[in-house]
C-alpha cells in the first residue's frame, strides 16, 4: 500500500492540518481532480431558499434532491449541485451535508454530526474511483462521498449517517411538498446554472479517465443502477417492470425526470424517470436510503455485490 511518502510534497503542503499517517486506502488510488486542489469547487455554506410556489426558473422535469426532516421539506436542484457538489445546511434542526458527484451521478444526504461535533464539508479536489473526496474543515480529514466514510486523517474509519432522500423531478417534489423550500442562487444572477458542464456523459461507453478500476460484467459501465446498500437493480429492469418488490423493499419507476448529464441544457436531457425506494412497515411505506448510481462506481465500492438485471 502506497503511504504518505508517495504523495506529492506540494500537495501535502496544501493540507498542513491533515494527518497523512492515518489512512485506510492506498494513496495510489487517489487522484487530483482539479489542479487548484482544496475548494476548487466551492461548497454552498450559506444556502438561500425560496418557497416552492415562488420558484419559476425550474421546469417540471428538472432533477432535484428532495427530502424532509419532520415537516421541513427541502429541494436542492442538480443544476446547482453540479457546480458546487456540497451544500452544508440545517434541516429540521439537523445539520446535513447534501452531496452530489456528477462523475458517478451519486446523490447522498449525510448527517454532519460526528462524535459530539458538527462538521462542515468542502470539496478536496481529489477523486477516488472517480468519486468525490470531501474533506471536513474541522480536522481536514478526507471522506469518500459514495460511502460516507473518512479515508484519510484523524477521522479515518468514521462513517457518516445517511438520511433518506429522493432524486426526483421538481414536479414530483412540488406535488408532495407544496409548502417546501427550494435552494436558489444567492442573487438574481444565475451564472449558467441551467447548463450542463458534462454534455454527452450519458452517451459515453466509459467514464472519464479518472477511473482506472475494472468494470462490472453484468451491465455497461455507465448503466444507471438503483442501489440499496450492497444490492442493486439495473435501471433498465426497474424501468421495464415499473414496480419491483424485493423482500420488504418496494422499488417504483415513473417517467418525468431529465438527466442532468445529457443535453447542453439540463431540462432538455433524456428522460431517466423518477425512482423511489421504500420499505414496507407495519405503519405503511417509509423512505429508505438509496442511490441511482453509475454501475462502474457501485462496482468499485461494492465489487462483490449482486446486480439484478432480469
């Protein structure tokens, strides 16, 4: 395993507060994703919201990350997360990090409370398995966004708690949360948030060159998977079946959500549909933590997982 001595000294100098002696992964697996490093993509730390009924710049099929804690319903448009990747927020009194990695199309909401302190997260500028590596500004430990685990620094081995959230169309969020709040740009100036910096990514046969690991055998590298823990269903299967019951899980699909990674204008992207995963309980259906991730990324972090294709 490559240790800290393998790191570029210039890179290490940018992280004077990071304990590089403590790490859970091979440093050879970590790549510099942007040349300016730390905070090259700036997280949103003072989010601004508008009432869902006042939002007129989003079309119905635009994708958002939607969730609630108690009666506090929030939506975070991918048009903004494509360019910021992390939003540090407080929802229903709970400090959360709303995260999105465009290279893996992985959207996860995490509780920022760890070991009695509230962490604030930023973009490290690093990638591992083409996935966003976050860092916390308290200890400057590095965290893998896909799984929510610290991989470098004093927090190594610590896991964040994921919060159930939906990757859904703006119309679906508005329907279920007519009093909800929507993340908006901090001013009337919208610096191209409706455009897609990853035009045509959905049509590629393989991810960008940041990924060097093996691809899954059962599906194409950029096939979307509906993932729950270490189990996954191909989106094409879920789309064909419309409803899949797997144990106590109920997975549903319906049309109406644009891909954020296809057309130059996000709202004009191909229809990837709305996926919802819930668990049957004695009190009815409840949301669970799930993803709609590219297959190569899921396989990289769960190489032995089952991928259902038929």
